């Protein structure tokens, strides 16, 4: 599949220090709503273009700590960071190969958590 993500978009995103704000308040409100209505809420991270700098950026560690403290999170942020070959037209829009990779990674993570998830991983083509 052709890679259409323009080079100008292939730059690391700049994150400020993680802090709780209206976004985290809204996530916590969603969690409360789900609990009141008997809904199991799970979060995953967005598909993101991988940059080496992200491995040492404290933002991701702080974000994961917050999310894991309050939510059922499927995987770690790094699980959903991919090379540019998996993206279409932006640093968030994966192409068909990227979709397959994300699905495979998500199923593997679910497989670590349950028998049902493990069976789905076994059926997924390699």
C-alpha cells in the first residue's frame, strides 16, 4: 500500500507536562456515567506515528500512570506507535496495513487478559 503521509506531517508532536484538566475531568465523568449504567469502559491509545523522542518523553509515562489509575487500559501507548509505512495521510490515520497491525496488537493484548481474547488472536492471520 502506498504511503501518502506528507513529509511535513512526519514530525514529533510536542507535548507539555501532563496535568489533569478538562479532558481528564471529562474522561472521569464518562467513567462515572458508564458505571451508573452498567457499562464496562476500556480505553486504548490512538494510532500515532513513532518517533524515538517519545521513548524518553515523560508525558507518556505520566499519561499512562493517570489512565491506569482510573481506567481499564488496553496496552501501553508504545503499542500503538508505528513506523510511517503504516500511515495514510496524517500521523494518526493508519492505512490498511496499519489497521491490520493495530488489530493484531489489540487482539494480542486482549489475549493476555482473557481466554476469549486469546482465541481471537489464534484465529487472526499472521
